[in-house]
């Protein structure tokens, strides 16, 4: 992949899938019909909001590579990044980053004003993160998780769906857990290179503390998902089909554990890499997606669930 393209980290664009998450609460489920023109319009603005966040995140990836280039050169893996390795100059990286941010604002404004302000808030948040918050333990990961919450809120605002507190909490704890997974993976990779001088900015050097943070955030991730599927809010949207979503909780637990295991072995923390290289993660996510489709869209499932499950 060309160095300039790697600078934008297109593999990380999958993180912006959270922008499309609110579509689950709008697309026809439990027999609700939606006309084709409305569907096309909603999908179009959701896709445009997704593109806006891809551009915004890539803009900060480019600038971040400049800010972290000195530290990255001491990491056995990060030293291959375009700026740290010298493949892309500092001036070029900053120009590309700023250009992507401007393009992100233009794309967001094309959706609606609310989307524009959310993207602005995301860019400002990332600015604070890269200029100092990333050096504060726990604050760094909480900031990252907040950025993902903004993604989900942006998706809801783009398609005019009310923002649910359940959506915000589920996204926050899931991405908080994944942020701690990244810290664990980076630490494991660095420890495997005895001569490495790299140190984590936020000083996640205590494995006991990091394991506690992983345990709490991972447990809350699974708990929030289960509580949401059993909540009256989910019942109001999906009816009895929400019970079926609760039955998928073991799959969520499997994926949460698998990411932890990969981090302990120093494997890539990227969700895309995990799907591509870990057959258990890939199979679990495929099974989860298939289960969601069957539960929400196959006729007659709600009646079967209500008869088979005592609530």
C-alpha cells in the first residue's frame, strides 16, 4: 500500500461503522414497513456521515503520526508508520491531515447542521486528546470511547433517530474495553523486544492494574448488552424479538474474551485483523450477524420466542 494511503489508515475506517449503528433502530423490524424513497434517502445521508467521519479520523491519524513520530521510532511495530519510517515528510502529512479535516466538515454540512457540529466536536476532542489527554491514564481511553459515542450520536442525528442512553452506554463501554485491549497489545509487543526503549505515554506498565481495567470494562460491555436486550426500551422497539437478542449474549462474551486472549499474545488489536486472522472471532461475528437477521426480520420468530421463553 502506498505510504500516503497508509498514512490515512484505511484499515481503521471500520471503526466508523458505529455511525451506521442507529440504522438498526430505524430499518424495518417486527413488521414495520418503510417506503423505498425514504429508505434510499436515509441510507444516503448515513453513508455520507460515515464518509465524513472516515475523513475526520484519517485527518487526525495523519497529524498524530507527526506528533508521535519520535516515540513510534522506538516501538518494534509502530516504527513502520509512514512518518516514523521517513516515507512521508512532516509537511506532507500535516497537509494531508488538514485537507481531510476540511473535507470532513464539507461532507458533514451536506448531511445537516447537527452532523456538522458533531464532527466539529469530534475534531476538537481529538485535538485535546493528541495534545495532552493521551498521556493521562484512563482519561486517554475514556476520551477515545467518547469519540465513538459521538460517531453513534452522529449517525442518529443524520437519520433523525432519537439518541438512546442505551446506545451511548453500550458504545462507550465496548470501545473503552477495546481501547484497553490496544494498550495491552502494545505493551505485550514492546515487552517481547528486550532492547526496545518504547514506553506507553499514559504509563500502563502495571499489568495488575491493566488487567483490572480490562476485566471491569469487558464485564460492563457484556452486561450493558444484556441489560439493553432485556430493557423496556428494546421491547418497545423490537417487541418480543428483543428476547432473541438476549440469547446472543454468549457470542458477545466469546468475542470479548477472544480480544483479551489476542492482546495477551501481542497480536494485532485491530478488529479488522481479528476478523481476518482469527477464525473464532470471524465465526462468532458471522453467527451473531446471522442471528440478529433471523431474530429481527424472519416472520414468525417473535411468536416462537414468546411461546418458548418465560418472562
